[in-house]
C-alpha cells in the first residue's frame, strides 16, 4: 500500500495539486483585487456624501458599513470559483485514494442504503432534516460493505420577545453527525440483535420493544467489562451471546477508535433476507481534504485520509472474522 501511495503521490497527485494551487492563488488574487477596488470606490463615495450632505455620525457609520459589505460581496464574486475548485480537489483525491483499496467513492450516496432501518432499530436518532455525503463501497474479506456520512438535525421552535412584540422562531439542532456502515454479513444472521451504548428508546420497556413482530429482550454479555459499556437486546438470547463474543466487542471498540468517533452502536439484522451488520458512530465530518485554510491538501493531510481508509477496511475485515464459524457448531449451540 505504501508503495502504491508513493507512486500515486509522486506521479499524479502532487503535480495535479500543484496545478490546482496555481488556479487557487489566481482566484485569491482576483478576489482581493475586486474587493480592494470596490472598497476604494465605496470610500470615495462615502467621503463625497459626508462632505456634501454633512452626514452625522450615525449615518456615516451606516455608510461605512455598507461600503465594507459591498467590498465583501466583491471578494465573493471575484473568488467565486474557489468552492467549485475545493469540491473538484476533494473528489479527485478521495477517488484516487479509494482505488488503492479497490473501493468506489462518490461525493454522496446514490441511495441511502438502510437509513430508515438504522432508525427503526434505534441505533440512529430520528430527525426532521438530513443530508448525506462521502460514500465508500467495496468488497473485503468475503463480504460487501459501504460507508457513508450522515448529518441529522431536529427542528425546534422558541418564542422570541422584542420591543415590537413576540414571534415564533425555528432553529435546528444537530442530533447526529457521523458514519453509517452496512456490512453484508458472510453468514445468515438469525433474528435481530441491537447493541447500544445507552438503552435509548428501550428505556423503561425492559427490552420489551418489538421489531418486525419480534420481541427484543435484554441480553447479558459474558464479559462484565462490556456489560458496563454496552447494552444489548435481541430476540434470541443464545445466538446473540454467541455472536457477541468478547473479541467481537473489542473489535467494535477498535472500529470506534479508528473512526475517531464516540457512541458507536450496532445491530445484527435478518430483515434483509441475508443478514447484515449495521453500525453507526458519531465521528463528525471526516475525509476533508482542505488544510491550513486552503483547499489544497499537503501530503500529510492526504496520508491522514489514506490511513483513515486503511483502518476502516482493516476493521471491517476484523469485525466479520468472528462470523466465519462452523454452521453446525452454531446450530448445536442454539439448540
């Protein structure tokens, strides 16, 4: 992998990014030029108005504020291509890095796979507004998987009182910003098992929640260490304990660390017909290529993203490994 990245960086990304750096600097110079010219003209106009109309202090301050806003608008107009350039750079870098791991990258998922199921299983909060981005998909260790980012917000209202009366104001609060992972498990999953860090909507129900007509009950883990960290509910106590071995739970925590996230939750779900492992984690906005206020990433930034992708693929391999047990042994344990 290191050799492939070195070749990619030296022969392709570094010279390509150098060309983009020239474009970026030209946009900055153009924006600065537009802003300075506009500011100069605005200040001249303000000076003339001050002399001719004898503006008082309040009106003079308003005129100066308008001049500054006009200059800012000129900067935005002059450097309008920077946003598009940033998007182009991010897509190219992430797409080429994904290819090192035989993954496919898209700036946003064509389909938010299993998104509603994440919410139905209680491992993702409901929201009134959502957006998605940075989708990776591929095949690893005998299984298909995909990862994409989600930003979920809940709408709230509040009453604001002013000198003109009261009004109702709408605002949004982020309830989740992180990664969603779907792994097509390499063996058929029986029933539903939910792993949370907090009882969530199971609180007060004693695990009596039903999903697809299946009644989920609290599952005790074999290792007391993980009993303190996770809460598990399932419709088959024996199979749930067999799947959720201490080594598997360690792997879930390792995945959370690799993603630099918190509050990782997971669910084994038979709903798809084949069986899936669904994972959510609060990770913030990952895979960003901009560095130091510039859309042009340096090598250290690109290597950081490469390492994030490597960790994700390695952990996916580790997570599915415990599932490759002998089917007859599993059946014996279930009986």
